[in-house]
């Protein structure tokens, strides 16, 4: 999903010419299997869990933090798991439409 952002050539608009993104995994199956799926994908805890579908409801903005394997089994797929990156409160949003990056 975010891999295309990481592959962008941004040398003309960013000092470092790259955008770091968290590794992520889409989960649609049995919650009990999530710890094994995460381990096979090589993701490291803690993970941010985000709903896969954004439909404008409050649930589509609900985030969870999974600190251990038990937390992973309590999640409610479908969802996206992303490695937590401590960004110190500084976020950049990147919007891409066709060949345009803003």
C-alpha cells in the first residue's frame, strides 16, 4: 500500500530525497493466527492496528496499539498492521495523484 511512496524519487523536493515508511501487513483472517502471520512477515512490536476500510464512520478512525502477541489475538480483522515509529509528534502527509506529489 505505502510501498509506492517509499519508491518515489523526491530529490527535487526533499533534502534527503526519500520518505521513510513503516513496514505494514494487511490482515483479513483469523485473529488467533495474527501472531504467526506477523512473525512470518518479520514485523516488530509494537504495531499500530488500523481498520482496512475507511468509510467515514467513527470506527474507520479507530487505532489500536498491539504491544504483545496477546494483543494481536484480540484484534478484529480486516485491518492493516504497521510497525510503530516514534515520530516525536511530527507527521508529514504525502498525497499522490498520477505523477504529482504534494
